[in-house]
């Protein structure tokens, strides 16, 4: 009976608790899958965990930037020391997922703070619990909890909820105790530590207190009252912090970034005019270049040229982003602008970017984080305002008031459910995503090839070279020593973050202990708007370098170790010939033939062996976008091992092959120790992700 009585009394709160637990479990599963699938990279989870690891090793909040420079976080134009509160947990378990799990648990548990704020305003357990549920259903929150890894600005969410709740409770009860005020200030400081623009949230919050939350005290002027003093103190502290972060700390440390970029540009041989405003006092100023080039120009431009400001704010896909932001909460925040305006800093920052390809306003982006608590607090107060106003016109006011509150809160839940699926919130669509992944993976039939009897020269269709071979990446990560400096692709950056230096290739390619080449790497090209041949040309340098030795390769990844000067042939491993004594005319695809091949029939794992492939380009069809690769199929298990042909990627790509020419490719193949020993079928393949063909050329024994 006691249990039933407890359930009846706390029915809606228990529903909220069930939804909280489901969110935690699903978020845990999705994040674990995404980490193991290498969906979290150096930017940004790798950077965050590297900062904590470096802090533990005496380098306070240091990380490796885009261009291979080890520098303090604020040199990258971000001031977000809130991450340091996770240091004790990180000491106990040094892993990137420590940050991710801690953050989403905090953000999900914030549903209880939503409940508390709603109950404080509405005095309805049902309505308060329903609003808490709608918070957990909010699509952008799903992306934040399952998609974006860790960001201090997201971790600030519960502290803002807590600060607002504590103030409102003190205001309603008219009890501003010293203890509560200390806790309130601690929460505000944690909010402001979340990111450089968050002091503006506290600044506008202080204006809300000064304008709408004055407590009158007899014989005192407004600035002498407890709320007047508190509001003014918040205004001054937040303004000073904002100025300190934006106009002093970030510009003062920008020279580290500029000097690092100059070294990087010199190392890879790019011109100074490709800096993309790296030399600016704030790295992100170029996003607002339509308004000016400096802090002052941009702010004045936004204020004076209001037509341009409005055009950019509502231009492009901004309207769609606004709909996705406000429709889950039924546009209720617009009915309570005095609280909604607290989120103005992020709305302006996110919606006034004029640079192409910068999706800062999208709900899948972590930059929406602090807008979310403001949306729900203003929704709560809008519901309260509607209920008060509408119920004042009818009899039985308390029942009507509660009914309106529950109706609007339930409507938010329905809208949350609908938009969670409509906008593909990963928390609520993780099963669908898993099914789709399995369906797409079944497009090819390697098992059918494994069980078939093949003759040399047969052409089959196996899976193409994966852009991100997870099994391969996992093994590669295990090969890298803990204290080694590394340059590699972005998506390995989270797994290899617990070290002093992890740069994005090709940064530090001449000095890092290990160079991991991804033949599909494009991150640095996007950042610099550089020529797509940059990665190819630098890879060619590494192949020819007498300082670097191939350790192993699999899939699209190749690992080189800097060993110093050693014996290496001066002959390039990719040669173009007008004539060649062809032995075969095995057609692969688009008039490309295999004219000859040589490889050892027996190899030892960990020992580099020579493979030779001779291709003949018979027809003039373009091979643009094609990658040549080899596949090895275990005859006993059917498991596949793929490896890209590095010379034809980096020296003379298929796109550059001329018709009636022979292309002789000498491959250094070092089978990794994690590969199962046994007999393997050998295939030569070519793929452009649309067309894929694989030519069977015989078997090999791997010991």
C-alpha cells in the first residue's frame, strides 16, 4: 500500500525519472558506439581530453592546434576553463569518454532542474514533469548528448539552470541568505567559465534582475536593495570577464597561433596569402567578414548596417534553423522575451556568420547548447503567463489555470516527440541508424566470393576501400607508443589524444615520431582552402624520405616512423613507360588492364616485402576519383584485409594516367602483426565509390 501511495503521489515525477534513465542508457550506448566507430576526432573531443592530460602533466590547458603547435587553449580563440572541473574524474579514469559520459549525465539530469523551475512558477507536478520530459525530447539536446562529444559550453547548461532556479527561489521566498548567495555566485562563475561569450548571458541576466526582479526595501534606493546590489555586481563582474576574455586574453595569446602557422606554412610550402585570417587577434573573426575585419568594425557594422544584419540573420538556411530551434517548444519562448533575450549573444554569434560553409546555427551543432536552457525557462514562464491571463476571465480559476498549464506542457511533449523523429534526433533514432548501417554494409557479398571457385584473371566485386576502416584504425592506434608525437587524420585524434602532441596531417610531418597517412584525408584542405594535391605531394615526400620507414599499412592508413637516415632506393616506386613486355591483358574496369604483377608467395608479418603491379591504360576514359588498392581474403575465414596502393595515390594518380601508357607500381607491403596468419587470396582493385572491381591474381601465405 505504501508503494502504491508513493506512486500515486509522485506519478509524473516517476515518469520523468524513467525518461531520464532511458536517455542516460541510450546516450551511453550511442556514444560508446560512436567512439569505437571513430566518429569522435581530434576536433573537438581529442582536444578536450588532450587539454586535461597535458594539465595533469604540468602543461596547463595545452593542446595541439590545427597547424601542429602546442599552445594554451585561449591561443585558439576560446576561453572555456570549465573543463577543469572534470579533472578529478579524469585522474581516476584517463579516457576521452570520461568527459563525454560526465557531460551527458549532467545535461540529462538537468531535467530535474527544469522540473524544479517549472514547479516554482507553475505549482503543478504534472505540468512540471511534462516540461521536463519535453526538455529530454528536444531534438538539439539529442544531438548534443549523442553526437557532439564534449564541449565546456554544453557542460555549462546545468549550472545556468541551477543559478536561475536558486535566484527565483530566493526572490519568491524573499530570503537571500549568505549561503545561497555564495552558491549562486559559484554557479554564475561556472557558467561564465563555459565559453568566452557566456559572461554576456550573466550580463543580460543581471539586467533581467534589475528590471523585473526588484525587491523593495523601505528607506533604500534600488541599488541599495539586495537585488539591486546583486544585479549591479553581476553586471560589473560579467562585463569585466567578457572584456578580459575577448579583448585581452585571446588577442594576447594569438601570436602563438600565428607563429605556429608560419612554421607550418613554411614546412608544407604554402603561400602566406592562404592564411584564412590566421593572423587575426581572434581566429573566428573571418566568419563575420561581411561586417568588417576587427572587433570594433564588426560590432559597429552589425549595429549601423541593420539591413545587412537582418538579411544575413534570416538568409540562407537560417529560417529553417530557427524553425528547428523554436518549433519543438511551440514558439512559446517568443511570448516571454524578457528571458529569451538572455540567449541573444549566441543567436547573434550563430546567425550572423557570413562565411560560406559555416553551419553554426544548425541544431546539430554544439553552439546551440546555451540557447536550450533559455528556451525552456522562457517557455515555462510563457506557460505561466498564458495560464494566469486566460484563467482570470473565467470562474473556477485554479482548475482552469492547472488545465491550461497541463495542456500546454503536454503539447510540448507531443511536439518534442514529433520533432525528435522529424529532425532525426540520434537519441530517438539510434535503432533506425543501426539498421540502416547494416543494410548499407550488406550491399556487397564477400562471402559469396569467398565460397566460389576462382581462376586467376576473374573479376569480382568486393567492398571498396573504406574511407574509414574501423578495424584497421583500431589496430593502428594500438601500434603507436604512448609517449610518441604523432601527425595523422582527424578521426584518430580522440583515440590518440593522451599525449603531448597529436597534429592533423600534414602538420609536423617532418618532425613527428610517427606519421599516419590517410589517403582520403581532407580536413586540413578544408581549413586552408588548399589545393587537393597538397596531401598527395607531401605523401610522396614521405615515401621518398630517407628519414621515414614504412611500419605497416591497412585500408586507407599507412604508418611511417621517423628512424633517421637509412638505406632507401632513389628510384621512385611509380614509373610511367611507353612500352613494357606485358604478360597479361586482364581487364579490370574502364579500359584499365593489369599487364604484369609480381609478389612473394610467402611473407612474414612485420617484414616489409615488395609487390609489383603494372597497369596499362588502354582507353581514354577518365579515371578521375579512382583509387587503386589490394584486397587479401583469408581462405579459411573469408575475412578481408585491404590496403591502398600508396605510390599511385601520391606520385602519379589514375586521374593523370594517359592512354596507351604503362604504369609500374612498386609497393612496400608490411603486413601487420594483428593480421591472422594463413593462406589468403590476392585481389587487385580499383574504386571511385560508385564503380568497384577486383581482379583475382593468386594466393599468398602469410606467416
